[in-house]
């Protein structure tokens, strides 16, 4: 199995680990390359993400041979057998441990910043890396996690040789690996893109990941949105520590029950963004197809809903529009007093916003499937009229409804990155 990159591997691994979601696990990524993979696993499971910083203790005259490992919280795992066979003196052990402890503290502080370490006591913990070569680091991580109080330790990786998995299986309760190919020589050979993960990316991913079991703590509420003299039913979801709220503008007559928009909303919730899904049209209005294309009315109601939400919560707002709802979102964002900080369109019809496009100030992302040829052309024409920061992203293999495997998930990733890049770093819950 060949992976496009660590994001691709993480999404596939997250799907395979789906049954563990019921255990409300903690996901730990091994820095640096394991963290991008772990980020997608944590999102798939609705689980908190943290790093597992481990330093192997190497025999002084043979550093690749580890006589133990150390982790945060003073955890220390020593192999008495290797110490004895290596004839290591106490001062040798202490010297190696001091040097590695200093590096461990430095890396943990760099990656985690001011975020507290996740409490693993009594929890199911899934340790994730981008691949396992010899199994030494993975085994050390599992031992450290166990010593930190984990009740159940699962080691997960996209690829590994069978002998390395056997080594890890001796210290983990379970091992999940998607591929054990013959002729394994290195982890990188199983990725098209295996470029180095910089420290900055690790820090960014940890900052974007929600803390705590978001699915269990998230505040979901059935609301009635007051807009343009109407009372429109909606659903407001606010994860703990939400930085912003994304207001969804449905199109082509779909309602707040749209399965595609609900899927994207769930993914955004897992990334720490609040969402509001509500019906822009009443049931009677939906019966008249022409209302779907009444962009002025839809935009007015979206703007009114934005004001209603602003009175309810101080969190910054953004728009996510689909089909004709994307035109409504852009038209509403073009209003001089619009407070939204970003707009994302999925398979949208921004062209229907017409002359209002140059007035949009919020950074705008247009997402279109590569097989949605007519809409792709219309988006390119609309993009040329935008004067704000903007980008057109084409999802390969996707048609208008993004029904192809992995395409809707790609939309969620693109949307989340856009909102995170252009939104506030943090906000009140």
C-alpha cells in the first residue's frame, strides 16, 4: 500500500481505528512525523490529541542499542538485562540519562507550549507513528505510556515490517497496522511525499486539535434563529474552547439536515470550531423552486441570522456555503457591516452573487470537484471578480455532490485549514 502523504495515511488509519471511538481514547503522536498522522486519527475518533515525547537511552559505546527509555513525568523504563550484559556502570547510566532528560524537556516544551499534558491514567491510549522501522521507538513509547498509567495501550501505524510488529506486540495490548509489505527497507519508501515534518507543523497541529473528549463535552442545542421576521429551526454546536462559529448556508433547497453539510460540520466541531446549521427557507417556500435562486432574500436572512448569533455568543463568525447557498454567503459577506472573517464555498455557485463579488472583504476559499466541469468554469469566472484574498481548490475525482470516497473529507480538511489560518487563535467558550 502506497500513501500519498501523512495526511492520506492518517485518514486511512483513522478509518481503521473507528471501533476504538467507543472507548473515548487519548491519541498520542510520536514527533515529528507521527503527529500529522495522529491528528487525522484523533479527528476520526473525536479524541483529544497530544504528543508522546520519548527519549531512548543508548549504550554509550553502541548508541543504537537502547538500555531503556524516559518520558515526561519522571517515567523511566530500564532493561536490567541490557545493563548487565553491557556492563554499564551507574555513572554511565546517569550521564546518558541527564543528556536525554534535557532534550526531552526541551522538545516537550517546544511542541506543547503552554498546553498541559493529557492525563493517561485509566484511559485507552492509542500511540501513532507514520511508520515503524525497527520497533524500538514504538516499543519504548508503549512502555512509557503504560508507566504513565494507561489502562490499555494500542500502537498504530500505517506501515511496518512483520518482525518490528512482533517486537511492539510484546509491550502493547494491541497493534494496528494497515500494511506489512514484503521487501521493507524504510518507512519513506511507502509514501509518495515523505518530506520532513518541521517542529512548527507539530506545534500548529497540536494547537488546532481540541482538548478532552470533544464528543462527550460538546454543547449541542436545538435553536430557533430569528431572521427577517421569521423563526427558522437550527442546530448550534459549540465544542469546548471553540475559537469561532461557522454558519452554514445550504443551497438548492437542502435544509439543516443535509448529510454532506452535517458531515463537514462534525469534522469542524472535532477541530474545535463551532457550527450553526439552520433552514434558510420555510417548508412552504421550499416548494417553490424559484426561492432557491433568490439570492437577495437568502443573503438577507443569512445576515440577520449572523446578527442573531452575535447577540447570543461573542465568538467570531465565518460562512460555509454550498451550491446556491455559497452565493448567499458571499452576498451577505459583501455587506459593509458584515463581521465574518472568512467564507468557504463547496460546489458553490458564487457567480450568482454577480456584482456583489468585488465588495467581499473576507478571505474566500472556493472548493470544486474536478469532474464538476460546468461549476468549475463558473467558479473560475467568479474568482476573477473577487478582490479579497481568495483561492480555488479543485478536489480530484469529485463530482458536484462530493459522493466519491474521500472527497468530502478533503473538503473538511480544506475548510478547516482556511478557517484556522484566517480566524482568531483562540476565543471564549
